[in-house]
C-alpha cells in the first residue's frame, strides 16, 4: 500500500514549497498528489520534485470534486501520511466591489473546498499522520476591506481546532498554519494591481521559511503554526485588545486605499 502526501494549491506559492520540502525530506512517503487547476504549472512542479507524483488538475470548489477525489483514493489503495490543504485566495477591497462570483468563490474554495478534501481524505489517514490546514493571521479577528477572506480563514481555524480534538485519539494530528503576508502570487489576485498596504510590505515573509516552520510544527504535533514575531504579537493583540478599537484603527488605515 502506497503512503502518500496530498497537497492542494500545489501549483504555486506555499503549496509548491510544501511539495519541494516533502519530496526532499520525507522519505517515508512514496508519492505526492498535487492538486490545483493550472495543468502547466502542476507539470512544472512535478518535474522539479524529487519523488513520484500524481497530478490532479481540478477545481476543489466544484461540487463533483469530493466524490471524484474519494473514488481516486479508493481505487489507488493508499494511506495518507500528510494532507496539506493550501489552496485558497483572497480579494482585498470593500465588500461588494468585486464580481459576486469572485467574492462567493472565496467561501467555495477556502471553506467548502478545504472541507470537501478533508472529508474525502479522513477515512484514508494513516496512523501517526498529519493534516496541515493553511488559514491566515486574518483568522484572528475580522478585517475591514478583507472581510470575506478573513471570515473564511476564521472558519478554517475554527474547523481545524475542533477537528484536531475529535481525531487526535486516532493518531491523526491537525496543525493550523496562520501566516501574515507571504511573498507569493497571492497578492497579484488579492490587490488586483493596487499598491500593497505599507504594513503588509513591512511584515512580508518568504514562503519557504513559513513552510519549513509549518512542517516542523506539524511534526511536533503543534496545534498552531504562526511564523514570525510580528504575527505572534498580532495574535496576542487580537486576543487582548477590544476588537472595536482595532477595527476602527484598521479601517481608518485602509479606508483611503480602498475607497478613493
Ligand atoms: N500569501 C499570503 O500572504 C498568505 C497569507 C496567509 C495565508 N495565505 C493562504 O495560503 C494559501 C496558499 O496561498 P499562496 O500564498 O501560496 O498563494 P498562491 O501562490 O496564489 O497559491 C494559491 C494556490 O491555490 C490554488 N487554488 C486556488 N483556487 C483553487 C481551486 N478552486 N481549486 C484548486 N486549487 C486552487 C492555486 O492554483 P491554481 O490557480 O492552479 O488552481 C495555487 O496553487 C492560501 O490558502 C492563502 O489563503 C496566504
């Protein structure tokens, strides 16, 4: 029986980094399943990684995907050692200013898609396996002008923490990754040509560093992986300062950028 890692969002950014790092350092895994929509980019990742791989070129937000993925897992007779839910996107801006399908798509991909992949994968998780769910520091509190995205990531954090409690007796450990801004293609979609906010520029992390920490934290069975001092401080800030105050200040900082 093959032992596999499944990575969604594997065609770029952190998902690709997870594939590269796992192929180099996790020799107990026999094959990596790479999931995303862009076939050409997935092929490039497949060529770069040092391990057999299986490319699944699909949209995880599509309703049919859960059944299709569940069938693939059954047919291939595999055990999952690592499930990494990394696919996702965000749109900055005032609620209602982007196309409706794109705003709702964040919920479909970040929440529904992630949950569908997890549901299909759960029966195939091996003993002492890991689930890494990529949320965001945006999960720590509501964010004006990033409202839907932040809400989807709060869902990911809440779902992942509860799931962790439910399945740890089965020797399956869930780690939620909550990075601040990371230098990937994410911002090409999120900012849509606008100038990037100064505070995001100031706290920008590199994808490979966030991923190394996430893998180490998952191996060590940690509940959360928060990269960098600024995001650790933001987490404490969001827990201790009344949200009304932070929301007013945050909205003031962003208003000029998104309303003019
Ligand atoms: N970069 C940041 O600042 C940041 C910070 C915190 C959290 N995150 C989260 O980190 C995760 C990875 O993002 P990234 O920064 O690495 O950005 P990225 O380079 O844009 O990667 C996003 C990945 O998700 C895939 N994807 C998007 N929609 C999909 C769908 N419907 N079905 C299948 N795959 C889909 C994309 O592939 P295709 O386009 O080929 O489908 C791509 O591989 C996301 O969940 C994001 O929300 C990012």
